[in-house]
C-alpha cells in the first residue's frame, strides 16, 4: 500500500528526512515513532502530497504521490495532528462539504456520511456546531472526514493528542475496528498504544530510519539488558557512582527526586538480577531502600535506548 524509496527532504542544506526507505502492506497497522524534530511530520506531509521531496520516491497503492498525485491522494484518508475544522459549521454540514471536495456525488455522499457518522460514534452530534464540541468529538469528526470517501489507507498524525485516558481507550478500539477494512499508518508518542494495536513499528531519529520491526522484535532487541527500578534515600552523594561499579551494571539513571527519595533506573546485563548485590551494598552504606524490583524490557525501553544510542 505504501512504498517509500530513498525519500529525502532538505531545508537550507539541513536534512529533515535523510534517504529513508520502507513499505507498508495492505491491512497492516504500522506505528511511526520518533522524538520531536525527528522527521515524522515531514515524512507524513510528503506521503500525503503536501510538500515535495528533495529526492526519492513515495508510492501509494502503486501511484507516485507526486507524478500521479490525484490518483494517489484518492487512496488516502489523512487526519493531521491538529484537525482543521470549521467552527461555524454544523458537523453534518462540514462532512457534506468535505465529501463534495473529495469528489463524492448524489446518494453516495449521504450513504458514506451516514456510515462515517455511525462508525465514529458521532451520529448524535451531527446537528451540533463544531465550535461546541469537546476535543474528543473534534478528533472523531476529523476521523470521519478522513473516512468519508472510503480510502484504503488511513494516515493518522497523533490522533490521541490531548485526549483523556477514557477517550484514548475509546479511540484505540475504534482504530482496531477500522483496521478490518483499512491499512493504517499512525504517528504517535504513546508507546503503550503502539504495543496494543500495531503490527509493526517504524522508528525515525534525526531524519534517519533506525527501526523497522514488530513491537515484540524491538523489545527482544533490547534483551541484551534489563532494568532494575530503585527507590532510595540517603545523604550519600555517591549512590549512582557506587552502584555503577557493581559488575554487570551497564548504566544508572537518576529519574527524579521527591521528598528526599531518589528514583533510579539501573540497566543491567540481560538475565543478571543484581538486586541482592544492590541490597548488600545499601546495607553497608546505610542506604534506606523503599522499593527495588526487576523489570523485563518493554517497547518503551527499546525505543529510548535506540534513540539515545543513535544520538550519541
């Protein structure tokens, strides 16, 4: 459904996207991850035809997004991060307007609009002014807009941004339902959502593609190390350094301090449970340890470690 080959975008000599290549097969849900400024939005804007590349190609359903832009765009339903809605229109009016812009005519408009309203659970608000809608409903209207011409590909840029936990859960279930009939590329910062709904994950950093695996495979890649989480209180200023000297410890990170308690993340060699050694050292140093637990690698750990290692 998507085929990207050596796609690049430069601004005044600086590469925002640097020769990335990937493909997304029909029926897949693919997460697109990366820190702020990594090149995610630039890539999405090129895929949707909003900006041209400096070099490389991108095809949607076999059509080049630049030389065959109209044919390619007909296959895309795009929902940007901040959905641009017309506040002075009612939901129904807005979707009718968008359907006409996308080339729908006659009974097809009404049929597709009713299906989109039903699918996005916004039938009850179709007569409301858009200006009166909550963030969650605005996102659903934006998604209905993306769906109204029944495109085979949905590109969703941070679709759950600004939603509360219950709205995020509801939106996640909706995306799973949509995946039965659509290929979905979803850009998001919420890694737990990626683990729950995505078949594959693409990770971009500093304009380069650094990961292309299933969530499980990415986690497995990081199984060269696992994590010990530690909550500790002491006037000793050398805690981090002392723990780092224990054989098998790869990295010690002070996550935060709160009311005198230090919250530390200790990366250790995979399968090497060093809690006893840390407790023994703490007893000798008179550290007060409130909690220490062993945690196997998650997608979040894999993502952070990959991004940090490529940036260093």
